C-alpha cells in the first residue's frame, strides 16, 4: 500500500514539476512532459477501474439500501440498476435526462463508486454472468441440489482440518479481520461478521471501491485480510493491489496456483477441482459452510 501511496505522490510531484518546466520549455518539451504524465495517470486509472469493477453491483445496492430516497445518488443508482444489462449502451446525456440531474452529477457519481469517469464505468463494469448463467431448469432440482451439497460437504470435510486450525490461529492473533470480496460473496460474510463481533473480534467487509478504501490503506501487520475467490478470477485481478499491503493474508479459492501459495499466509482450498465462473454449489454454499466451521472453531478456542 505504501507503494501505491508513493505512486500517487509521484504523480502529483510530476504534475507540479511539469508546470514549472513548461513555463521555461519549448513546445516540443511541453508535449513530452504532458505525454509522460498522461501515460502514468492512465496506468493508475486503469488499475483502479480493473479492481473496482468487481464491486459495481454492491456499490449501487448499498446506495439504494442506505441512502435517503430523495438523494440524487439513489435516483442515479436505481437508473443504473434498471439498466444493468445495457450500461455500455447508455450515454451521459440520456442518463442525466432520465435522472433529472446535470451531466456533472453523473460524472461525480461514477467517481463516487470507484471509477475514474463515466466512460470507465461503461467500459469496465463486470458483466455478472454469475447471476445469469443459472442451473438448468429441472423438475427434480431439490434432489439434484441435495446430492451436490452432500458431495461438496464430503470434499470439504476431507480437505480442511489442518487449514482451519491455522486460520483460527491467525484470526486470534489479529486485531482486525477484513474480508475483501466481489459482489458475489459479500452477503455470505455478514452472519460471520455479526457472530464474530460477539466473540470479541472486529470484522470488516469491503466489497466495492477497493482502491480508495481507508481500511485497506491503513492495514498493517496486525490486520488479517481474507480474500474470497472461488473461481480465482477476483484473486488474480486484485493480486497486484493486495501484494502492496503489509497485512497477513488468507485466500479461500478452488484455484491453487504457485502465486497463491507464495502470496498468501494461508490458502483454504474449496473442492477437489478448479471451479468454473458459472454458479455452482461451491459458490453458493461452500463459502458459508467453511465460514461457519471457522467461526465454530474460533469460538471453541477462545472460550476454553
């Protein structure tokens, strides 16, 4: 995280330095300095948008669930939710007209939820196929689902005994536990958060606008970061960002790679095989199952 902060400082210093140089520079030199700054700024903005796109849906839902109904942010958030399947087709003029706000309000809203501008929100948002590519419709779905859950539980119980003990020890030693998740898994962490509060452990959940989050920026060696990425896509996208954090890290995933083993203090494997990006019982039930076991073992340890 210090590297990220230092990078932002360098960009500011570079901009100031450019201004000073341009007062004395020739037109060609001015073009060079502006180009150098633009490239660095573009790289930083791209990195931010790549990360924050995983939290778009949660950002929008958080606004409509917690803000006053007449707040302009609620009006804009509702508009984007109603058009979630065609965000890339929306132009800023139509959005402003439909929401009865100025175009500048749409731009500020995009920045508020973690995107550099409205164009980035349109281009870089997640497609959310996870919620669209549902199970094949069948009359015997309860039986099929029960069989899949039984298999998932059997695999989980076979794999997690040693890892759970190590994770509980890391949680006990930490001052604060921070879950870093995409839209998909944030709701799975809420019960765990509430239960752990009553066991004396502060738990935070970060599921949108990751790059500007002060909890992450202020994390240290006493912070335990728990990343949930069953298929491994979210883990891969935020890897560069999380590698800059000085805290302890755990990842819950089915994609066990050399990088994951090297970059995390503990890896908790989900299932015996790598899971697809489409919805499976490992996405919907395994995370809650694992967290419930972790919570139980933590309680047993602290209440001895």
